[in-house]
């Protein structure tokens, strides 16, 4: 499919997207299982249950904002927004097992109240951003890195506007906005005096609708220091517009933290701290953009960066009923803090088979 066709699709309004996706999902399920009225009734039940996950606030209605609270009734809708398929940023973030305040599948399953079924949910950006380091040029005082950044969906190129940030030991720098037809090269220069590793954060958004956005975080070697797996030194847990950074080692110290969006950079001010954790307020922005949270510091004398997104996606949550009888897949377009995401729900099977 040419990029122009995809751009036309992206330019559609949210309501059109919701209608098309809902109709396609319903048709796919119903026409595949029209063997009998009983089977059709089961299809309608499962489809209604999948929508309930996204349209119901749950109980308490704002259970996502309180880290120790387990919902009595499970639902992901945002309580303060009347629009359909608007999900709560904190409820979604608490589905991520890397969040200190996560709820487990067992807790959500119990609160949903469907003992004869199991479900799995996946939420991710509408299109993907892939970053690769293609070249580096070492000079006396600095090293320049060239990154190839791809924006695509289902193997097809997606036109996008791109903005990049690079976090190194002593600086945070940002690139100009790049227009891409699906592939663009970005150069970043870092002083050789900065200890490595470094981190590149790339944001992408549709030129037709800024609510359709995506991102990627790419750690890379600078100097002799290679990056460790994200989460090696600290766990980043966003909740209720506050970032909790929990360190994994006694010699780990976080020296600064950032909240990054397509158009904004915020240096976060630490509000509370203990031997094992610190908290930072996350600014509330009206800009339709995912927020990338970055913490930088030292483990003994080794520089590091850790990062996460807010909402904390992509996520996969639940137990897949795939391969069992009466399993249904439903696709939705949802909004979280004004940004549009894809959501897939698998529902069916017997819970006692999990």
C-alpha cells in the first residue's frame, strides 16, 4: 500500500475510525460463527464483554490513580471523559508488569467477574518507529552518530514528522523536526568527554493528525561503555502524574530526570527521596503526545539511563485463550490522553484451563 493511502486513512476522524473498526470486528466475528442462534448469542456476549473492558470505568471509578488500590470492578475507561473508548492513563499503566503499582491478571480477572472466560489485551501505537545506528564518525573532541529511523505500519511506510532527543552524561540535546516519507537519517554529536552509554529518543506523529503518534527509545554505545538492558539499575513507575524511581542497587544514584514529548522538555524536580526511591512530579501537558520519562545517574562511577513511557505502553496483559474453542479477537481504536492507540482483545476459553 503506498504511503499516501495510509496517510488518507490516518486523516480520518476518530469517530470514523471507531465506527469502521467496530463494524469490521463485529462482522469478522459474527460471520465466522453464524452456525446457530446459540453460537451467535455467544459471539454477541463476548463482543459486549470486550467492549465493557474499554467503556466501563470500573469501581472505584478512579482506581488507577491510587497505587495500592485494587478495583472491585475492572474497567479501563477514564471517569472524567464522556467520549467512548477514552482510557485512563493510570489504569493502563498499572497493567504493565514493570510498574511498581501494577495489578495482576488474577486481580483484574476476579474484578471482571467472568469466571467461565479468560482474556488477553494488547495496546500499542497505531504505527511503529524503528531506530538503527548505521554509522559513527570519531573526531578529536566529539563523535557523530548517524541513525536510520523508519516509520511503518504492517510493513508499509508511513509519512511522519520526527523529533529526536539524545541524553548523554552531561547534556540533553534535541534535533530539528524532520519530515519523513517512511525513512529518514538523523545525526547526533556527543562530546568525547561525556561518559557513555547514551540514549536516543525518537517521537513521530502523523502530519495530518498530531493525535496519531508513536515513539522509540534506543540506547547506544558511546566511548567504551555499552548499554545495559533497560531496568538494570532502576525501575520507573509513573502514576497519577508522579514518577517513582526505585533503584535496584545500593550504589545507584539518580542525578536527574526528564519528561520528553514531541514539543516539550521538562527537567523534573525531585520532591521526596529515600535510600531506595525518589519521586518526581510529571507536568500535565495539553499536547497530544506520549511522554517519555528518562532517569540518568550513576551506579558507583558508571553512567546509566533508564526510561519508560507514560502511558506505560506497549503492553500485553492477561492470559491468551488462543487455540481454545469459542475464542474471539476484537480490534479497537482507543484514546489515552488525546493520543490514538490500537487495542486488540482476545476473549474466550475456560478460565480453569489457564
